[in-house]
C-alpha cells in the first residue's frame, strides 16, 4: 500500500516511517472495508493527508453531512452503477475504441451520478457536499446516446443504425436458409452420419460422418475425431452460403466498429468532464467510508484549532486497532485511555513497568491526531479537543539492523536525528512520540542525552510524549513548568498491569516487588536491595505511593459527589412533580368552587325573578307579599352583604417549629415568615422552600391559625359573577369585516349587563386592531382587555361597560 504525504522529499522518509510505526496503514485498510467500489477502497488505503486546518475541517464536515444522510435512508446511500472509468476515459481520449461493455459502464456511471446528485445536493443542510456537486455535469445527452445504442451486457443494439439492422436481418435469413439445407442433408444421409447434430469447426457448419463415407458425400472435410472413426464435413450445398454469410458478418463487424468508434470519440471529447465527475464521486465515496467507519467506532467529532495554546483533551479514547481485534474475536478487552494536556505543557514523560501500556498510549494519541486530521470521528467520549498538527513523528520500537551494522542505540539516534531535521525544515505544530528515550546505552549517559533531548523538544515541538525507565526524568517537572509526569498503573498484588494512564503521577519502580512475587530466590532479592540506595528509593516510592493514594481518594470523592448530585437531581424532579400535581389539584378545587358559586347565584336570581313576577300579578294578595318578604329576608341572611368568615384554628406556627408540607408529605423546620405572615420559609433536608401558610400543618395534623377576616360584598359577588363567561355574554365575530363586527357588538352591548366576551381570533390582527380602536372611542366603555388564557387569550377581548 502506498502512503502519500504532502511533505518535502527530505522529510518524506521519516514521515512515512512514523505512519508505519503508528500502524496507520492498518487503520486505513480497516477504513477501506467500508468503501463500496474498488477505486473507493484504493482511495481509502492511499490518500493525501490534509495540509492545513481548513482542508481538515472540510473533510470533517463532509463526513458529518453524508453520515447524517446515510442514517436517514433505508439501506443507506447506494453507489450501485458507479464504475472506475479512468482507463476507459484515457483510452478514448487518445483516440482508442472502447468495447460496448466499457461504454455501457460510462452510461451507468453518468446515470448513477445524476441520482446521487439529486439525493445529496442541498446547500442549506449539506453545504460542503453541495459545493462539491455544484459544478459537475452528468452529460445526459451522452448517456442517452450510449443507452440507446447498447443493450444489456454491452451488445450493440439493432436500433443503433439502419444499416446494422438490415445486415443482421439479412444474416439471420441466410443462416436460416443454410440450416434448412443442412437438415435436408441429415435426412438424406442419415445412415452415413454418426449423429444428427450440426457442429461447428473453424466457424463453418459441419456434420459428423462415419469414416470411409467421404466419397459418398460432396463437401469439405474440416476435422476428424481423435479415434479416426468420425470425419467432420461441410456439405458442398452450403459452402457458398457460408462464404456469403462470412461476408455479411464482416460487414456487420465493420459497422459495429464504426459505431463504437463514434461513441468512443464522444467519450473522448468529454473526457475532462467525465474525469472530474469520477473524482467528485470518489471524494463522496471516501466521505461515506469515513462516516460509516466512524459510526462503527461510535466516534464523536473532534474540535480542532491551529492556535498554539490549544490543549489536548481526549477522554476515554479506545485504540481503533484494538477495537477491531476485539470485534472480530468477539471480546471486550480494550481499556480506554484519557489525555488531558494543558496548553502550557510541552513534554510528558510516561513511566511504569514493561507491558503496562506505555507504547499503546503513545500510538493511541498519535492515531487520534491522524484520525482527526483526516476527517474521521474519534472513538472516545465527551467533546474531544486538540490542536491541528502538521507533523506526527515517532520513534517507536527497536531499530537494530545487522545488515546496516546498527545497534539499538544507534538506530534510535539516527531516527531522532531525522525527526529533528524534519521539525526544522517543516515548521508547524508537531507531535513527537519517543519510546524508551535514551535506552540502549549506559544509563547515566542515556539519562543525560534524554534530558537534553526533551529540553530541545520542549522548545521546538508542540508536544512531545516520551516513555522511559529513567527515574531522573521524573524530576524535570519540578524544574520546568513545561514538563509533566504520567504513569501506567500496576497492580502489585496480581503482578499485572491495569493499562490505566495516570496523569501527574510518576511510575513506581516495581522490579524487585515483581521478582519477589514471581518466586525469585530471596537471597538475590536481599542482595539487590543492598546495591540500591534504600533511603532514596524508599523516599521516592513513598512519595509516589502517597500521590497514588491521594489520587484514589480524590477519585472516590468525585464519584461520591457525582452520585450525590444525581440523587439531588432525582429528588428535585420528584419535588417539582409533586408541586405541579398539588397546583393542579388546587386549580381543580377552585374551578369546582367557582362553578358551585355560579350555580348558586343563578338559582338565587331565578327565585328572585319568580318572587317579583308573583308580586306584579294583579291577583296578588297581602298574604302573597308577606310570604315574598319572608323569603327575601331568608335569602338576605344567606347572601348578606358584609358577612365575616373567621378561620378559627387551634395552632399558631412560629420560627423553629417542625411542620409537614402537605404537597409532598415531607417534614421540615420553619426558619422565617413573610411580612404579612401569610407565607413562611421551610428548610427540608438540603432544600429550602417558601410556601403559603395554608400548605403546612403541624406534625399532629393541626392547621395553622389565620387571624385575617375575609369580607365579601354583594357588589363583589356580582362582579365575580359578571366575570364568568357564558354563552349569553359571548359573541363570535370571526369572519366579519370591522364595520360589520362593530354593528353586531353595539347591538349586543345594548342588551348586556356586565362584561362581554368578543371572539375575533388572532389571524393578521386587523380585526382586533380595528375593534380596539373603535371601542376606545366609545364613552360608555370602561376598558377592554385580552381574555384569560383558558377563555381564548389574545384571540378574545373582554369589554367592560361603565356602571
């Protein structure tokens, strides 16, 4: 597989070598399996990495746009009928003649391109893909020409030309004539034949005669069987017909070649347009492959920036190659790795035991940067953010070579030298990944070289991540704020790595502990401990152990806080739900009371009208008047104008009392009252709530004592009654003109007492505006306002007349 990178030749070797070290070609081969056509798979395996942030963002937008469309279609986007036309167009552009099958591929590709353009083109929803399709031409005339002249399979149709049609019809007639003659020969000489089948030798029809019968039949012998018992003879009677038919077939071939040449010429004339169309279709298929691969990885789009201070923030990144292996082995062993590198950091030193996952961490962040640069979504969680890196350079693995006489150390130094040259000659944000920096030589000299190299990298590269076993590199963090430590955790109880990357904590030395648990001779262990500086080693390990325990405590506290927050949110939702239910029940109770009051008033009015009617009767006596008076006094007692309602309760709340909230059934403590004493603030657990005095009760179930007297006047009762919307005081003027509605409303107002509800609707607002302007000019109108939401809101106006 070829990898193409837009770098200078001097940098190309180390850049391509780094891609191979990160196993980028393997990832590209996985991506290729999501392509549809052969040329699409080739593009996935070999493509130019974008050279700037704009190109990367363009690819990412295309990935998101086509991925969204692919999910909405049943069966996804289809590239059926799209073919690789590169060789066909090249042949035609140079004056060559293509076969009917190849020309039919051109027609099918043009038709499929038109369908895809119609499906994808939408400048509002898919602007980046629409921009690709904006200037393409699908050549409908050429497509119709080829489809008219070619049948399925690429055969030239009889309708392609009149001459071809006549020649083929003539040829069929001659063949039928020859067949009839051969059938006559078979019937006449059946005793001389081995079988009754008309065979073909060298393009000529023959019959299988028995050996020795050649003198009894006139004709030309074309072949014989291997045993010599059968000879294949073309009878004399059909030789001339065969010659005539061969001439006709030659004319047919010449006409077919003329047609193919004509059509190939048309393809050659439009070769640039077709080549451009093929490239656009290839780009769209490449976008679709990226989208489907990203969807398979459950990827999320990264946020890229070319600013120098952009941090690396990637949470729970799953190595895509390990995900692929797990999927095909039906396992789930991938341990996610998180990267949180602030904008002011330049070097991260990862320490820890072998096989702990240090190299996997290096390759993970390298692949994450390359995937983001290529327009792929990252297999992680949250919203990943990272800088756009022009160069990703790596020194991973053993460069030892017997042929080149290179030791491990020499190989590493040569590769690092090429990395430094590439950084100098190709300026831009660079990610450098160094595995076992300074290894392969004397530890003291290797440590010195590693420290010097990382200092240089901090000045030249955007970020350098290095794995090491040198303890001295851990201390760089404390002398240079651009450095940070990280480590891969190790479970000393099970003697196994956990593959978790810990940021801010250097790795502990576990060699002696591991050797002891693996059963190494105790004398060797004790002797080894004497050779090291026990005081220094113990101090460092204790510090690291303390940091690890502190990190564990912080992690545990964070998890507890998250659990408490989740419980708090659930409790808040529960309280809010109960409050809504209580409010709904209160509204329903108020509505029932209103309806009951309205019914009572109607009954009272009806009885008063009945009494008045009896008193106005000419036959009414004094007894009738006396009875009516008694009844009116009884009604007065029931509806007296200034009746006092005093709520007598046996409990008066005060600050510090324990109360129960009726709406949620929870107990709380009173901490304050409002100025009017009608509201109080209650603290219930960690929540504080302000409620009405009527919404609380004592723990014994007693209601609060309210020392407020409520006076209800008869005029207020009448006013409340007038605010009740009924069929009689409601007028619908929708559909009328303003002057028509004015007449209807004026007539209604003459016979109306109290408020009048006028339904005019919302619409354009002209009717409402005209009526409001007219009503404001009337002296007997007190005010006009929008109705309550349950009575029509802005679509209904309430009119009050002056008393």
